C-alpha cells in the first residue's frame, strides 16, 4: 500500500462526508448495542468462573430444598472421604456495627473455616493467620471496607457489635466479583456468631434448616457416587418414620446460576437480539459501502488505463473498507462505554468494559472488524476490478431500472421491528400512567411517613419514650389531623400469609389472608374509608386479637356485615380473632397485582422502637409544614440520627419503577431500531435512485415538476414502510396483549398506539428518503442524459 | 508497430448483428502521427479502444510489435498499459481526489518506480509543461486546457511507445486545442507514435497521416501533405 493511495482513499472518503458519517454512525450504534448485550450475556455465562475449584464445588440439597440441616456438613466431612472440604453459610443474623462515627445495621454472614478454601475470593488486603479462624476475626468486602474505613487500610480495625463490648477485627478485604453467586458484606466464623447470637447454635441441629451447605469434592469424583452415603447420614440422623423422604443430592455450583438465579431464556433472547442488531447494522454497512463505491467507477477505470493491476485496485478498496469499519468499531466501543453505566443503573448490574475481565471481548471485536471490513470491501472490489475498462470509464456500473423485491425485504423487516418497538414504548407508557392515575383509595397526598430506625439506639427505653413523645407532640400540632405507628404502609406490605378458619355462616371453610400489623388510628391516618364496623380508632378500647378486613376478604368470606365474626388462625382450633371492621379495597400494593384478601391485625408495642413507621396525616395543604415539624422533632430529640421520610404514595409508585425500566430499555431499543432502519432505507434509496437517474432526467425533460418527481420516488419507498406496518401490527398487538395480561388492572390496547407508531415510522422514513429524492429531482437533467 | 488485419467489431442483438467495424486493415509504423476521422458512429473510438487494448475485437488479428495482441491475457494487458501505451481522453479523466502532482505520479506508482526517481520525473515534466505552480491544485480548480495538459503529462510520464488520444480537443475551445495539438506534434517529432481520433479537420493536419472511417470501413487513407 502506497502512501499516495492512502491519501487518495482518505480524500475520497471525506468527499462524501454525509455517507461516511451515516455509515460509521450506523455501524457504531449497532456495535455499541451489541457490545452492551454481549457483555451482559458473557457476564451471565461466566458466573462464578473466578472460583478455581468451580468444577468440584457442589451445593448440598435435601430434595429440592436449598437450605440444609446445620449439623450435616460436619457429618459428611467425617464419613465421606470424597468430600475434601466444605462450608456452611448462615445469613440470617444482623445487627449494628460501628467504627468510630460510622454505624449501620449489617447483615453478618457466619461461615466455616473452609469457606475461603472452597471459594477463591480475590483478597485485596490480607491480615495475619488464617482469615477468620481466630475468634472475632472477620473478612469484609471491598464496599464494606470503603464504607467504614474510607481509604485507610482495613486490617486490624475493630468493629463494635451493637453497643456492647464485643468487637469484630477485620482480618482481610476481598473484592467479590460481580458475577459471584455467593456475596457478603462481612463474614466471620460460626464460633464468633454463636457467641454474639446464642440462638444461632440452637437452630443448627437435626431439625432446623437455616444454613446453606457447600462441599468441595475430590477432583474427579462423580457427585452421584456419594448420594448413597449422604442418604445414609440423613437416615441415621433426621429422616425417621415412614413419611416422605427427601433425596439428598448435590447441585453442581457451575450450574447454580443458570438453574437457580438467572433466566436462561431471557439470556438467550438477549443473545439473539444482540446478534440480530449486529447483523442488521453490518448488512446496512455493507450495502451502503457497496452503493457508495459504485459511484467511483470512473476513478477505477482511469487507474486501470494508466496501468493499475487488479490486485492494486482490490487492495485499495479493501484498505478503505477496513479503515472505515475500524473507525466505526472505535465509535461503537466509545458508545458502549458511554452507555454501559446507564445500563448498569437500569438493570442494577455492575458490568465493565474490560479486556482483561472479558477475554472474549478482544477476539469478538477483531472478528466483527474483519468480517465487516472484508465483506464490505470484497464485493465492490471484485466487481469493480473485473469490470471492463471502457464500461467503468463511462460510469456504467449502475444498471438502470428498479430494485428487486429481495433488496427491500431487509428494510421491511427493519421497519417492522421499529414499528413494533415504538408501539411497545407507547403502550408501556400508557400502562404506567394508567396505574399511577388509579385512585389508590387512600390519602396519597397528605400523609407523611417517617422511617424509624430502632437499631441506632443503645438505650431502647429512652428511645421508646422519645418516639412516644414525638407522636404526642405531633398530635397536638394544628397542622396534624392524626398520627399512627405501623409496621407497613400502602405499597409496602409484607408477604406474610396465613390460613384462617371460619366458624360458620360463611361461604368458605377457610381463607388465605395477607397479614398486616398496624397500630391505632391506621385507617384514619391514611384516610382509608371504613365500610362497616370500626377501624382501631377508639383510644380507650383494647383491640387485641381484633381484625379489620378489606372488602375483598369480606366478599370471599361471604359475610354481609362485620357482626363480630370469629376467624381461627392456622388451625381450626387456633387462636380466635374477631372481625370488627371492613375497609375499602385500597391500593396496599401496585395496580399490576390482583387484589387479595387482607387482614389488618391490631398491634401494640411495649417498646416504640419496635415500630417501623410513624405516619402523620396533615391537614390538607399543610404537608410541608408537617415535614418541617418532623425535622424539628428529630433535631431536638435525637440529633444524632437523620430523619428519613416519604409521602404515602411514594412507596406505591416505587412498585411501578420496574415498568419505568422496561419503558426505558424499550425506548433505547426503539431508537436503535429506528436509526438502523433509517440507515438501511437510506442505503437502499440512494442505490435505487442512482439507478433511476436516467428515468428522472427523461421525465423532467418531458415536463415533470420537481414535486412530482419527489412524490414518485417517495411513494415507491413509503409503500415498503406501509408493508412493514401491516406485518408489525398483528405481531406487536399479540405480544402487547400478552404483556398486558400480567396486570390486574390494565389499560386498553388502543388503536391509536399503532397508528401513532406507524405515522412516526412513516414520517422518519419520509425524512430519510426525501432529502435524496429532492437532490435527485432537482438535478439538471442534462447531466443525467449527457452520455446517452 | 501496429498491424490490424480484418478487424470486426459487432454486437449481437436478438435478431440481428450490428457491425461497428467491418474488416478494418490498418498498419501504423513507429514515429507516425495518425488522425482517425469520420462522422459520428463510424467506429473511430471503438477502433482506438481496440488498439489501446481497452476493448476486444470480435474477429480479426491485431499485432503489437509483432505480438498477437488479440490473444493476450488480462495480466499482460496491464503490462502493456503500464509501459507501452498512454491515453488521453476527451473528458480528461483525471482522478478528482488527487492533485496535479499526484495525478501525474500515479502511473509510476503502478510501475513500481522508486519514490526518489518518481519525484525527479514528475518535477521534470511539470517544468517542461510549465505547470510547476499548479502542482498542488486539484482538477476541479483547473481550466479544461490545463486539465488536458495534466492528462498529457500523465499519459507520457512513463515514456510510452504509443500515445492514444480520443478527441483530446473535443472539450476545449480552439486556443486551448491548438496548444494541446502543438504539444502532441512536438511529442511526435521527438519520436512518439501517436494515434488520435478527431472531428476537427484543422487539428487533423497536425498529424502525418489521415485515416477516414465511414460506417466501420476504412474509406480513405492518405498522408498529410502540408503539415501545419
């Protein structure tokens, strides 16, 4: 390759800046979208791969049960020689940890000493001895270390447990890979855990299943080969009697993520989308490059005449397409790096663009580059090099006539996808708005909820009194209508269910009720309408074992009125609970879920720090004053902790956030689809128009106006967009209908969603082709006809 | 130097065969300056293209330096284009993306001439044609006559034995045309064999011999008596 040719190529490319820009942008966007999905899929496929022993790590299961008896591992290590090592993981304990002025409630994991031999967590900092072997030694995650110690070395730092005299000593910091199934903030030994929380020892027996058990088998051991021995241990210790016996088994850890945690179908769909986007972008790029290089036949002809060989010409065109595709590749990498953080935020992932973390990345990039570069170069290169010199000098590379149907099919597919995605975006948006605009049947504007954080206090008695006083202060304020303590707020109900048995007079023998624990004045404070009976609002009455059901529950039970009906919890002879009230079916959860029968159970707490929320209903229009009031109360009574509060509707709207994410991701993909299909259409229309230059010239010479020529050319392309619309509508109608089925309350799939998507696609297509049609139509016909 | 024997060129359409050239016999000796003339559609350009190996005859024999050129392969044609034949066209056919210097340099690149030598050769020609000042300009910045001048420079930089000119003055006004024709004449006097196609009776007089072509047949073939 000569420098002269290089200059020639660059000048040639720069001469058609719009082509170059569109071409590079198109492929760049395609590659960026592909890369992000590729990194996501790769991350998922390489879950847990950082563990050196991955092949031999197994998770012990009882039947399908994920958790195992606490004493099982010790017995396995003793009796089964194939089990080389193992560890239990217990993650049910948590308490306040403090270092100097940093304190927060932490979930502390307890593990056996084999933990760091089974898993290969990379250590950033290592202390002395054997990680957590010494009592009260702990290993923390990188995040934890940064949170508590900032930039200082974490080794040797002492974390105070609650407010007592126990301290955990940090003896190691690990950088847990994002794609690890086992994650923790802080781990310490069982021995330590049992000292801090004695109940931990009690639940590790041959009855309770609180911990997970991982074992490391000797290399080459087939997991099935030790099932019998495991079963023997189980039978000797806990599988007694004739009842169903779960079969002990091992789940290979390397399959754990794909079988238990991730959605393999989704991953495969994403992979297909990634390859689809990339191939569409590549085909567009190749088409556009070919179309563009057909315009240089004269140059090729001249070069042939002055003595350029075939090899020379092919090499030159190849170098050009490799150059352009390389720039597109760089742009793709750049865009991927820009959008990856956004993707991470949306999907709560922590993906990185890193050649060392993702070993396939570099080869894939090189592969894309060569594939696109060589394909888009080879076709025109071979074609032009083979052409007769005289033909190319006359510039007759492009045959006249219309473009065949097969060339259009790609554009039709691209536009069909774009239209489907656009209508999807509209529908998701419509559904979200529909759900948010639902009447939640509680006062969503005037209720301020303060989150209580009992873990912060050393002296719980004093803190309880403070909370009580705050509540009383608030109640006496002129801005406040009512105050209540509660364990839940609308949009924030626990998944806690139980069966309740009726005593007769009901349509059903028993009912499955969702349980919610609330304090006095809960319904009054949230403005939930009482339909019958009363709602925990009499200051003097004791409501112990009293229930307030929602309308749905009453309907299911078939009780006409409250009438002091009794429900027995758990079993027919269980504790009796009296129904004293019925409330509206208010939105205790998002509108996407089916309304369930709910029981509100009256609760009183001896210590107010056991409550989760303090809810305050302000007089209409004074909610900001109430927030001020709350802030003041917090400042005067407990200056050490910051007030964290929300408005009643916030938690409910949070339940729609998932759909906001879906909307965003569809919007992004619609944009990609629109850009790609526009580029496809652009390539095709410039090719098609260049073939009709002569026809246009003849028409103009015979009196066609510019407008008429544009209309003629545009109508030809828009017909294909119309066909895409016809294809896209039934497919997306079906898909969107399926999607809507997942919602209890659904908006209608209006016709205008599709109409709007179609009009939008048509408009964009029109813009894309009009510019070229206009250029073709305003050309001097003499130019087109000169050499005829 | 060039010997054409019974050259035919025809196109077959579905029902008939259209002849462009029919039984053309022509011999051109080294040092001659032949002007091919004739009305539109007589086959002048086709004949020139066949001589220049840009087109192939349908029948007949063509000897270039006694080599059977009607039998040679694509690769050899490239070799002939590199070292034996130079072209000038009515539409100049300069490469738009290259400047004057680079356009002239192109044939040398294909011949694999070393950079230093190329520089010397191009500089020499620029000097000779008085276009040193224009060497960094692009074709679109030049007048037609200047463009054709560059095209001539490009055609002869490889010192070909044969220079083929297809209506070299067709896109030029008369003053520029004369300038180009005197240049061709000068080249011919220096020993270059030239064959040109022209409509212009006056410019035909710059040559040594005139061949008149009508409907694909050689009608007249006579030397120029009072060469201008």
